[in-house]
């Protein structure tokens, strides 16, 4: 078989302690999955989880301990950070019960859902999709992944983010409105999950803006930290 031009390379994420890499198929993101974050965005209550997507090539990543460089994106004056636990799917399925969700998880990582908030808010006002605010290039920085066989199931632990050393987000995974297992149950009812899928599980309160020159550092539980330099 031949192609009319060279296909894009597979997007892959380093794996801690391994020469192998995790190939990415799709990125699913959960909106407003911490109570305090929902409140700061103007919502309350335990609404059903909803999802939006990013393209696989929105990922920027590096080796464990490496600082990733992100270009400040075009057409925005209000670039926001959102620290998140990322779940990597290793076994696909549809209509997965929450009780069975664990066996579909390959591993975990630390990620950022970077958002052009001004563009997203304008799309919201007009009842339009969020892609211009959420799915732009380099909008999904992520640290090296940890296999679940090494970490065990992660249901609690600190989630924190600093900008230039100042704490801007701090919470705990136990405060997720919808647990990882429940998110997988809901998501797999809408889409057939496949190996290589990533799920960004939501961000806690404290989201805010960064500017060129800022250094963002993110930690989740005992996972490898994510460091992002904005230029």
C-alpha cells in the first residue's frame, strides 16, 4: 500500500521504568468533576458527567524529570491551566460496569488540560462547540505514564499545581464527583473504548491564567511530576 504523502507518526508517551512507549489513540476529557471547580465555573450539584475531546497530536511529553516546553497559543489573552489525573486504557470495551472498570486501566499519568478560556467562554455564549478553546496544538501536556501493575489502583492522593513556585491548585483525588470507575462506565456507554485511549479525569478548583515565561509544575499522588515551561 502507498500513501499520497507520508502518514503522521504515532503519538506516544514514555513509560516510567521501560523502553516501551504508550501509543495514543484518542483523548477524552471529563468536564467539571470536582465540586469546588464546578462552583467556580458557575455550576452546582452532581450533574451527569459530560465529555469533550482533544486530538492525539495535542500531546506534548518528555522523559521522566524533563521540562516540556509549550508555545503560548495564538488568538488568546487568557490561557488557563487545569491539573488532572490521566487514566490510560489498556483493554477496550463498551458498556463497562464500574465494578469491572479497573481491569481496563493500563496505567496513570499527570496531565494538563490547557484552555484558551476567552475563546471557550465565547463559544459557550453562542452555544457552539469548544474545540477552539480546548483542542488546539500542545493543549495536552502529559508526564511519563506509570503502569497500574506498579502503582495499584489510585483513588486518593494530592492533586497540586504551582506557577513559578506559587501554589495555585491543591485538592485530593478523593474529591472527584465521579470516580474513575464511574467515569469509565459512563464514557464506555457513549463510545467503545480501545487500547491507547486516555481519559483526563477533571480538574480541582483554582484554575487560572499563565503567560509566556511561566513555569507550571503539577503533581498527582506519587506519580511522576509534570513540568511545563511556557514560551
